[in-house]
């Protein structure tokens, strides 16, 4: 089953900027108790970010990380 997330490119860039520009935020997101807590952390830095947009951005990040992990594996 595939879930499609929609996110505005500008909002995704703002999420990336917030995460990549603040190591403390990235660590707090990784330590968040649940998805909603992570959303709240990021939404404080990205005004107007919806839960759906956050989910879409996190899915895009997951896909990039998974692709990089596959490229890094020795075959």
C-alpha cells in the first residue's frame, strides 16, 4: 500500500532549512516521543506547517536516506 503525501516545495525547503540549520532541533526531533511531538517541534520553526506537510517532508527525507543507504552498501 502506497501513501501519497502532498507538500509544497517551499514548505519542504523551509523544513529542511530548519532541520539542517539547527543540530539541536534535529536531535530533539530524533528523540521525540511520537510523530505529533516531532511535528510540534518543527512547526514552531516553520509557521503554517500542516501535519500533512510535515508527514510529506519526513517521507521525502526517509526516501532520500534510504536511497543513500542503498548506494553506500557494498555489492
